[in-house]
C-alpha cells in the first residue's frame, strides 16, 4: 500500500476544500511563532522570580500554543457546513479529524517500545551535530537546567509542571492539530505530504534549532507508522512518551 493510499484509507477524512499554501504555512508556523515571542517576553519575569528560563517556554505552551491550536480546531468545527447544519458543538471536534481508528493494546505494546528505541538511537546519532549547532546558537531552553543556579525544590516544581504541559497536554494537542487535522488538508499528496508535514513541524520549533534534524526524522518515522495503522492515537502516545521521558531524565538529573 502506497503512502498516498494510506492517507486516503479508512479513518481519514477527505476535506472538500483544501487551504492554499499561504494558509497552510500560516497554520503550521504562526502559532509557534507567537509562542516563542511569548516565551522571550516572559524571560525577564522568570529572572525576576528566580525561575529557570526554560519555564517561560512551558508557560507559553500552556497559555499560548495549546489554546491557539485548540481554538483553530474549534473554529474549523464551527466553519464546517455539515456540522453547522447539524448543530455546532465542541463535542463534534472528532468529526473534522482524520485517523481516528482505535487500536488494540497489543499494538501499543509492540509499536511504542520500537519507536522509543529508534528515537533514542536517532538522538544519540545526531548528538554531535546538535552540539555543533548549540556552540553557535545561545538556545537557552535546553533541559536540564543548571542545578547549581536554582534550589532543587524550584527545579523539581518547574519540571513537574513541564511534565504535565509538555509531556502530556501539548503533544496530544499537537498531534490532533498537525496530524489528524492539517496533514489530510495539505495541498500535496503521498510521500510529499509526509515530508512536508514533518518538515513544517520541525521548522516551527524555533526554540530548538539544534533539534531540527532530529524532529524532522523522528516525525517522518512517526507519521509513516501512524498512516500504516490509520490511528492518530499511536502518534499521540508516542509523542507524549518521548517528551515525558526527556523531562523525566532531566528530573532524575536534578535529583541525583
């Protein structure tokens, strides 16, 4: 089965009107741009409150990125003609989303460890490249934060909030927005749609330039798996798992 066939397979919606490229680029790139701007604006406040600078990004995710993406999804529900005729409600959100197939537990137990192992291997492979990028770019958002600069209690508290926001809530909403909603509506098809989706998702991580290659390659793998099983649920689970593991590793580093 080809990638193009997978995108049109059962569990995928077939939007009547696909947005033009300017709209596609805006929907992929502008929410994160607003988020990054909010995080930069919160930087002085973090310093004034003696909090790690990374926590500004967590707050921006919670109060800018996730609300924008959810708002755009709900706006799409309201704009859908068939849903307006039937009576608009936020509970109708699944009706505009693709790849809604439910999966048996055995598939999660089989796929998630494989995806996690591949992500870890990819991260190790790309680590030298990421260090070279960081040498020339003051990223400032990398985890874990400097354990000598802040009290352990402060670091633990901010990382636990980050675990909730960026380990669970934000990646789940991102997968619904980017994969279940935007991917089927791209103006391109087949393998080009997969590459475009992964590339735009990587490009909107403005605060992680050292991670562009990793995010792009990891997303390629994740999208292909999602299309193969026709379920955004597996990509949500994998995204939450990998994000959470990175934050838990940072937490373990702080506590040791």
